[in-house]
């Protein structure tokens, strides 16, 4: 009994000591990590949108690494924390909860898919974590008026009409068949295009939905064949877009295809092959090869990652630049001490006239960029990137 009692006391004492040490360790960890500022990326690193998701992450990583010394001089250590949202709203929300729980994470670069960004941003709003998207175009991303949500690219109610104007005025389309992928992005863009095209006098012969992940588009393409349009418009991502174009050409549908920024990826060409000819896209991403700073970015990116840039590589870079500008401003406004998430949130929203490699950024009162543009490209051959045609300012 005495031995048992002594053992019990020993275990109890050890447990108490362990708790005290754990408490000290936790406090010490907080102190040690108090100068760490983490920025998360939330993009699809696997699945059908991984080409662009990885490009955004790598662009953001490059900018963060370039800024590390500056923040070290300010007394802070920058860290990138990449999350794979898989292009799935549920996964994006689950990741957002993890991001919210990590108090060292001060901001998010992401998402690529608007359908993932919308529910995930509700979580960021709860935790006061600013999000800046390099690619989301659905109107609802910012129209909800959340304090934490921003984007550097144009909205679909700008991109859709820009595409419609090009279709009707440049491609002389009068009868258009629309296919969309039933996502927040694809449907929203297609509806904006449809409305503007009809206002310009075009006849919409069909407005049909497909499913993300679908491989056989025989059903919808048979409808296209029967309707005989002079242009097919697709609202969706490159994985389905490439297959749709390829299968359409195999059915003898040789009219122009026009799609949105979700088609702006090298994988579109890999999937469609030679069928990509006579395809046009509107994109929210400019051409990095057109300016000296863009060329330097491409060289640096290739040297570091041993791969070519994608359309949104530089937008990941510029978005991270905007985020870090907001954080730096918040630090300085807080007497060079680590700011709260709310302070960073407000500083990011307050960014004005930030000049990135390709984008100039000033956020309005709901987080849209006053300087956002839409670019138009043409695939005249099976080669990426596509050929620059024109650009449209707000």
C-alpha cells in the first residue's frame, strides 16, 4: 500500500510538473514565435486545376523569399504556409479553419476557384484574416462586402461583356451556343457573357451545363451540331475546356471557340493539341513578355523552379507583394510592433497605387482593384502562351 501510495504521489507530482513545464513551454513558444509572420497560400495543388494552383503558389513564394531580408530588418521572420484546397469548397473551408487557428498566419494569398473562395472567405472574415486573390473573378467574391476579401483581377461582370464585345464586333458572331461548368465561376461568367451578347444583338442558341470532372461531352456537342452556331462560348476551366474543344473538332465543329480566364493555362494546349487552333480567350492575366520587368520575372522564375511560367505565376507574385505591403504598413502604423490581424486586414484594404510586375493595385471599398484589366488572346497554333490580341480597361 505504501509503495502504491508513493507511486501515485510520484506520478501526480510528475504530471503536475509536466503541466507546468508544458505551460512554460507554450508561453515560451509564443514568445519565441512572436516575431514570426506567416502568410498562407490556398490554391489547388492537386486535381484538375493544379497547373494554375501550383503556379500561383510558386509566384507567391518567390516574392516572399525576396522580401525576407526587409522584414528581418523590421524584426520579423516571414514564412510561407501552402495549403492545397484541391479546387473543392469543402476542403477550402476546412483549410480556412486551420488557417484561422494558427495565430501566426496574418494573411492569405488565394484562391484560384471562385467557388472555393466564397465559402472559405466567410471563415477568414470570422478570424479577421485578409485574403487577396490573384485570380477570382466571380462577382459574389467581393459583392458581399466582407472586410477581409480583396482581389487584384477583374470581375466577371467586366470580363463577360468584354468577351461578348469581342465575339460580336471582332469575330462577327451572330448565333452563339454557350456551355458552362455549373460552378460559381463558370456559370457567373457565362451569364455575364450571355446578357452582354444579347444586348449587342446576338442570338443565344443554347445555354447548357456540364459537370466538372466530366470526360465525354458527346451529348452537349450533339446539340451544338444540330443548332449550327457560328461561335461556341465556354465558361469553365481548362481541364474540361480542352476536352470540349478537342471533341468538338472531332465532330466537325470548326467554328471559333471563346472562353474565359479559366482556360488560360498551358494544360489547355496539352489536352486539346492541334484542335486548339481558332480558339480565343479573355484573361485577367497580362502578358509578362511584353515588358522588361515581366521578362526579368520569367527568367528568375525559370532559374529557380526549372519550369516555365503560367498565366497566373506573376499574379501570385504580385498578390504576395500587395499582402506584404499591407503587412509592412500595419507594422509601421503599430510602432514597429507585430500588428493584429484586424490591423493587417485594414492596411491591406487601404493599399493604393501599388505597382507590381504586371499589375497596379488600388482597392476600392469592397476590395476590387480600380486598375484591373481584361486581356484577349488567340490560339493560332498549338502553342502556349496564346497570341496577344487586345486589352480592355475598366
